[in-house]
């Protein structure tokens, strides 16, 4: 797919450059550069191909949840850095979720569940490695339902929606299933471990795909 094809199909669908940018998780200037012939990362080519061949792409910008478009492609609500405080009061409100922008992701067709993506704040997960997360990265998370929290959670990076402390993205260091206490660690050694009781958590998401924004 080249720049002329992107521009032609975008206009055919009635999408502005900004609307297309929101769907694929990039800036308007990035879409502009794609259309001018800049190199497009392979991860974005797959998403662009799905969106630009989807007759309902424009309506899906404001779809109510992670709308299934193809077996491996979904639009996922984005909780941006600036929306995170508001999300604490609206995470159970469908109407609030509907107001969030959407980003397209290609996922494993076998994955099912509730997906949200979150914008990374701060440098606690930045350790200059491929595993690290830098500020403004977008992280896709699949929700782990609370019924499963009593079982020992696997080691991974999680997005924790804490009832009073906000949204936390950390790596799970340990989980005491008997007491319900988890220990979270940062990849940046400057930060200390964090101890949280699961009863103080509203939602828990296991991370998967990362979109680099910086």
C-alpha cells in the first residue's frame, strides 16, 4: 500500500487525516507523511489495510466498545493521559466509554474479552529495553475478570485501575493468592516496589501490543 492508495481510500470512506490517525494510533502529521510517501511500518500496513477496506470505518470512530470488524481486527477505546482521572469515575459507565477515541489493533483471533488501551505516563517502566515503556506509548490491555483474581496471576505487565490511586502500569513481581496481595515492580530501578491488595482494584488488564508514540 502506497501513499496515493491511502489518500484515495481515505477520501472514499469520507475520513479526514485526523480521523484516520485516531483509528491507527498516530498523529495527523504521521498520516500526512504516509500519504506523501514516507515509509510505513509493517505493523501499521496491516491496520491501514483493514481500515481502508472497511465500509463502516467512519462510524466505528465513535463505536461503543471494541467493535469486531474482522476476526483479527478490533477498534479499542483509548484512555489517554488526560482522560485517566476521568476514567476512574466512568469506567463502569457505557456512555462514558462511548466518548473515548478509538484505535485499531490487530489481535490474535483466539483472544476474546474486553479490551482497552492506555497512554503511558511517566518513566517508571522505562529501562531502555524492548520490554520498557516510555511516556506517550499506547499499551493494549485485555481485561482479567475479577473472578480469576483469586487464582495466582501469571508474571506479566499489567494495567491496574486502582480505586483511589489511579491507573498504574507495572510488572507483576509476586501474588499471594491467600491474602490477595500483589507486589508490582517498575522496570526503572529508581522506583520502589508497590504493594496492593486486590480488593482495592477496580479493573485489571494484562498488556499485549505496544504502539510506540515517541
